[in-house]
C-alpha cells in the first residue's frame, strides 16, 4: 500500500520507517528542507537505537522516500498519517497548529479518496476539527481516523513492531478496515473504537503511567523518613498482578516529550469541559517537587551548594535517547546553578541537544572528566554505562567521595564498601 507520513520527528520517522519495513511504500514528508536532504542521505535528525540502519535498508529497497513536496507525497497515497508535533502551549493545552496546517495542506492537494490518520497525540475532538478543515478545501470523499502512537523513546522500533495494542478510532467501517490492512503484518491486539475513545486512550494511558511514577516517588520519600527500602516496597507491590512491576521505579521524576505534555493537556482538557481533575494536579506537583528532593540531599551532604564543584552524569530524560525535553537532569542542573554551584555534566549521546538548553554549563566528553575534582556526583539519567564505570578510579579523581544517585542505579552496599558517602532515593 502507498502511504504518506507527514512529519519526520520521533513518531513520524519511526512510523514511516517501520511501515516500509513491513512492506508498504512510504513517503515521509517534512517542510524542513535540510532535514529531508539529510534523510535522503541516511542522516537522521534524532537518535533512536537501530533506526539509522533500518532507514538506510528501506531507502535501498526503494520502499522509503523523503520529500518536501505535498503533491509528490500525496498524489498516489491511499493513507496519509499526520505525525507532526503537538507541543504544550503556555496554558498547558496541546498546540494543534501544525496538525491543522498539515490537514489544510493535505486537503489542498487531494484529488481522490484518502484516509487521513491522526497519529499525533491530540485532545478529544481533534479528528472532528480535522474533518471540518478538509471539507473547507476539498469537496470529494475522505475519512479521518485516529490511530494514537504508543512508542517509547529508546525502544520505539520494538514498540511499533511488537505492540501491546494498535488502537484505531473511526466512524466509517471502510476506513477502519483500510487501517487494519495497513497493520495486518503487525502482531498484536487491534482495537477498533470511535474517534473520541481512541483520542482519549493515549492521554489516559500516559497519565496513568505518570501517576504510578509520582506515586512511587511519594512512597520513596516516606521510605527515607521511616527507614524502609523503596526497591523492596516496589517489588512487593509489583507481585500483585493488579498492580504489576512496571513504572514503579523511584527517582527524579518523569520527563521527555510525552508525559509532561500529555498529563498537562489531559488536565486542561478536563478543565475546559468543566471537570476539575484533582489527581492529575497532584501528579504534576509531585513530579515537579521530586527534582528538589535531589537538591536537598546534595545540600545535606555538602552543607552549602555555593561554589561547590558538582558533576552530573546524564542529560537525556532517560537512557537510550538524545531527547532532553523536560529532562529532570536539565532541571536539576538549573537548580544547582541558581544556588551558585559549579556544574560539569556528561551524557553518552545527548550533549548536542543539551548545549542549547544549558549554554553556560560545562558539558564534557567523558564520565571521568565530569567526576574529576568534584565535591559531589549526581546520577540523573539511568544509562547502563554508568553502572559499569570504574568507581574506584572515580573515587581517586574526586575531591570528596559524595554521590547522590537520583536513579537508584548503583548497588548501595558496593558503593559504601568502596568508601563513598552514597545516598539514593528512598533507600
């Protein structure tokens, strides 16, 4: 099947590449000429494990194409995915400008029946708004379907190819059947709903997972007070199949391009419809406050943060990505620098993106350089590489062997045996 994907960010590029991998002929469209020129050469604008080789493979197989031209992309395609960004507005609502612009551009260049698919994360009612936009510019037949994405950065290809579920929302059997054909090679449950349910499933899913994270972080703070171990508590909770073990890892809080934006958007969506979603208000506040928990632990160790030399390991919001959007590590560094601490940071892949957000921060090329002559080290991203560092060497490099492990990444008994003053979250 010939398919167009509009947008070449995380969602669009992974979606387009994986659809090509399962046999479709896919054209990815973006208005950024430099980005498209790079993609045609196999140069990716993002870091996602194994995505670069998959892009190059499907370019060579002539199943994956890149263009900036709407007429070229849309002319022969039956299905058009809209996978553009929906960043948060200052009031927390999703900014749908790029979705609506894409819908208008698609309608302007349509000449026959197509299925327009909202792949971007959008609030309830967006599909109906997209329909109205297309009708203003195109008089022929078309359908709009909602097919939310559930990709995790760092494991996006696996999530696409072996999903827990594929959600398809629509009000026309022909259109939903076409989408079922698109995803036929993908094994996993296919759930067909109405448009509104599909749009809400994505927000509800992310909000629930964010709630689990904030909940276990609250438990971790209680553990610090009463002497319990949050790891043991979380493990005991997770043995209950009604709860499960996932997203019960205490730390510095959630971040990234999805959870903060989607939780805020759902809260605002509820408010716009006259419902006060009090639970999500608490989830957001707990997550914001969790950054300060790390700072408080650092201050307790050092007495004062002013002029102290602190190394931060990790800049990405999670491991296996270069994404620093809403990263807890970035927030922590900013808080440290407001206290006049002297920060040096390192991340295996996120340096280029972090420099734009932290122009005055020293970002170095190795973990050992970040630790040299430091009064304290903060682990802010759960990169497995940090667990494998030579910590005996790092102890010799440091001015004082203090560690705040914001991800509970290291073995606390081992670190203390090595002579570190080591604290973590809720342990």
